[in-house]
């Protein structure tokens, strides 16, 4: 069987998690990691080398590597790296832990990372390049916008609409039929009971606007 060769962008703890997820996919092979930190070049993560910086993307593409996964949680960085990869012709690959319960009715984009123990019930839409943390719950008919982060142990209610590049913190709860704007951030453990506007940073129970992103 010919395996799909994948490069992982990042050489941190998130990169180890992505490599761990991919290790369960018999049809894929991680060729290595790319990271701007020179001190990591030549080291190993999960037995695979940190090859160098993203300056190697053209060389990897020329060698036949076509797939990549982004090992970063912060939405703006995910956006930047996605555009970088697309500019070099790479496609985003999914890295989903086998213990995640993903309904057959879930509509997944590309570049999705789902960590162990998460549950995605009937009919959510997860757009490209979304990171879903440990044991998160995504309920039916919810949409998660591109390049977003859903933190571990968070719970997203039914029919929620989450905008692009939005961060939902660890353990946060978003009530049903809420709308969270693009570029917003929900603090750890917060309870969202009303709609959140674009670029708002909210915290608390109930969640209230702390400030707005520039």
C-alpha cells in the first residue's frame, strides 16, 4: 500500500499530539516537522526529524509531499500557516484520534485536528483548519468557522454558529442557538448565554465582554 506523505508545521507539544493522531492512520506517513526555531532543527519528535523551517516547503513539494497538518492552536497563526501552505500547493490533511466519536453526518473540512475523547454529534459543520481539543462536545447542527480553536472539555450547544478565527477556551460552555462572531475569544470556563459580537473577548459566568481585539 502506498502511503500519503505528510509534513507537520510546528515542533512543539501540539506537534507531538498531531503525530500521535496520525500514527493511527495506516495509510499515512509523517516525513517530519518544520519549525522556525533553529535550535529544534535536527532533533526528533515521536521518532521523526525536525527538518528545518518552512523555507523547505518548495523542496518537500518537489519531492512528492503534498499533504500537511498545522500543529498550532492560536487561530491567527493557523490562518497564516494555512495560507502559506496553500501558496505552495499543499493540501491540508485531517488528524483525528480514533477515540473521537464523530457522527457519519458530520461535515468535515480539511486540516481538521480532533483530539482524544471528543464527541461530534449529528450534523455539525466543521470548516477547514479547525482544532478541537481533548474531550470537547459539539452538539447537532452547529457550525464552526475556518481556522478556529475549540478548547478541551468545552461544550458547544445545538445550532450554535461560530465565526472564523475564533477561540473557545478550555472548559467553556456555549448555550444552544448562540452566535459567536469572527475573531472572538471565549475565556476558560466561561458560560456563553448570549450572542458574542465580532472581535469580542469575553469571560465569566455569564460571559461578558472584557474588551475587543484590535
